[in-house]
């Protein structure tokens, strides 16, 4: 083997001109292949990890109320964050995502925008400093200015505003009410791409207050990982978290009262649709009155035990008060007893059953303290468990954008009034980017393979010419004892060595050219800006991909050289020595 390698290197140096031009062709093909792959991977990385991840995080947890995609509210932020931190591994951070659409009115004219609530950390502060055009970032965090806002230069130009000017904003709260506010421009930034200019930034606390979110509430929780190599990592962690978010029954423990009578009671919700009402009739016995329908605002079913304690009859009004989990408050609601029930499943319980619309209006607006002594607890084996309102419902896990759209459309058609919870990754929200990258890779690979096919035809022709020119040499080495297999491997090794050297040269050339192209600053705010990072072309070569292409081309070269080499090895030594050109 050592002799074959030595002879192969010597033979490559003997035919310098021919091998030089063939090597140049192979190097060019490898250079184009590496650059095309690095460019497509750079686009994907830019879109996913520099744009989509800022909008959605690597993974997100969302809760939507009234079966509306636009009403995103996580009522108990701290609880959900605790579940995330306990069950998701390798977390870099869990961030609140609060976003709203708004209409801005400046000095020139109005414009629509996306308002994003932010907390400035070191990474975001560095981004702001790199792109600051005018203003003072301290004004944004000091709290001295009224509703400080950071906008991009193109938005400032449209609105006709500059540093310390005032902008009027009109938006809606999370409950759908109109809200207006006056914003003060504290900084103007230069956008890096066409998408950035669509947003403006307000302090997170300020935006939450403007749209009606309380401190313990948030719009969405976004999870970022310390490192993420592929979509399987995020999807695996999302599936793991999903399994830990199984809801329990929503329970309110408090005190019911009528006149001077007071009794500890537990309020629960039930579905008011036709199917649920039919099941209720099977599992509950309404001894007097009726089951309140789904349109009832204050109707309640009262257990016979509670009715006896308070002296309640159908049609009587009573109050129900409980301590809230946040705000150190006590809330009180008035209900009318539509009916009195009994059930073998809860013979001694003091219960108030509310239809889901009434129940969730109470429960979500003022979360009760965690169940305390005196609260009636229903186990999963209870016949009533499946009929009672859960804390939330989990939307099914999906893994593509199309499935996500179908899932959300089905949710929107639902009549359920409670909160839906969804766990998703950025790959589900933006799987079209992965499809785009795959398409770019396929196009680049096919184009370069066609190029290499043409080049390898040249390799075959060159090898045939070489064999013809070296026929007497083949006869000589065969006459002195070289075996057929050695002759075959000699020519294959020459081709593989030439291809390897040319490919390595092409890889080196690709890295040099990518570095040179990355030096040029490109000023544009068009759609082409998605190809840029900090206004420079962005290439992201990966070692695994380059090595894969390298060995693929070596295999192609070896296979191409095999048949001419085999033909050369089959030459008779006597006939080869008689050969004359």
C-alpha cells in the first residue's frame, strides 16, 4: 500500500498540466458547493436563531381564553414558570412575551405597528448600543419620562418624529377595551432587516399596565436554551413539559352566606352544553328547581347540604366570598340558586356548581388561594370528575405549521369558555424556514452534482488518455511482478488523491471567499436584508456537512475511476509492451 501511494504521488507530479486543470475544475465545484450550503444554512440560522427565536423563543407556553387566538393571558405566571423550571432542562432563560398591535399618530401621519414589551438585559442592551442612531438609552430605563418608547428610524421617518417627541398610541386591552396612551421617544435605532422596523419597544411593566395585565399575569412565556443543535432537542423538551402540564379541577374554596347564616363552601364549574347537561341529569339528582342553562349569568346549583345550612330555596339569592391568591384581597359574588341537587358521589359536600361561563368569569379574574382546609376535594375516580371545569385544557402537540393552523382553527370553533394551553417550539411556528433551507440545499446540491458529473466525465476521459499513454509502463510493471489488483488500485489511488487535494483546496478557497464577501457592508432595508447580519452577508459552514460532501465526492471519484482502472489492470503484459503511440 505504501508503494502504491508513493507511485501515485509521483505519477500526479509527472502530469502536472493535465492534473492542474482537472484539479482546478474539481476545486471550483467544491468551493461552490461549500459556499452554497454555508449561505443557505446562514439564511436559516439568521431567520430562526436571530429573528424567529426573538419572537417566539426556542419554546413557548401560551394560554388562550374564550377560544380566541388573540386573547392570550397566562393568569398565574409564577406557577407556570415554576413548572417550566422544574421540568425543562438546559434553560438559559424564561421570558415574558407581551405584544399588542397598535395605531400610532405622530407629527406627520399615522401608521400601524407591533408594540413589544421588553426588559433590557446585557444582550439586548448591546444590540441597542450597536444600532443607536439618536437618543439616550438611560431615558428608557430611568422612569422619568412618560411611557418611554424605542422606535426604528424608518418608523420615525414615517411618523415625522425624533428624539423626545411625543407619539399618540391607540390599542386595545386584553379584555378588548379601547386604550390610548402618549409615548415619549427616548431612542431611535437603525434596523438590521425589513422585519425589525415593524416593531416598537416599551418597558414590559409599562405595556402590561397599558393593556390591562396585572403583575402576576403575562401574555406568553418564552423559553430559551443554552444551546440547541437541532429541532429534536426543543421538541423533546416540549413533549416533556407537555406531559407535566396536566390540569386539575378548578376549585374555589370560600364562604357562602345568606342573611346571617354562613358556611364553608366549594365552588366548581360545569359545562353548560347539551351533552354535559344530559350527563349531569344522570349523575346528579335535582330535588328542586332546575339546572341553570349556559346563558345564565348568576344561576347556580346548590348541594342539599349547603342549602340546608343556609336555608336556601330555588330562587333565593346568596353570596360567595373567597380570598384571592394575589393582591391580598377578598372577592365576593352574588348568585341565585336555580336548583338544589344531591348526588351519591358527594352526599355530604357543601358545593356550588356554576356553568362554565359564570365560573370562569369569577375564577380567572380573581384566582383563588391554593386549596386550604375545608375545601371539598374530588378525586379522578369520582363520577363527577369528568363533568367539572378543569384549570385549563391542553391543546394537542403538533410538529408542523400546517398542523398548528388546523389545531388553532379547531380551537376557535370550540364554544368552551375556559383557558386553552398550548406548548410549541419555534420549529412548529416556522417550519417553513426549515423547508426553505432544505429546498436551497437540494437545489445547490443538484446543481453542484451536475457540475461534478461533467467534471467526472473529464476525469474518465483524462484517465483513459493517461492509461493509453502509459500502456508500455503498465506492461513493464506487470512484467516485473505487479499484480492486476495493484495496477487497478494504483490508478484509483491517483484519482482519489487528486480529488482529495482539489477538494481541500476548494474548501480553503471557499472559506477565503466567504471571509472576503463578509467584509462588505450592504446598506438596504429591502427584503434582501433577511440575508444579512449586521448589514453583512452571513455564511455558516458546518463541519459535518463539509465532511459529508468531501467523502461523497471522493466516493464518486473512486467509482468513476474504477472501470478505467480495471480495464488497465486487465491489459496483458506482453501486449502492453508491444504498444506504440
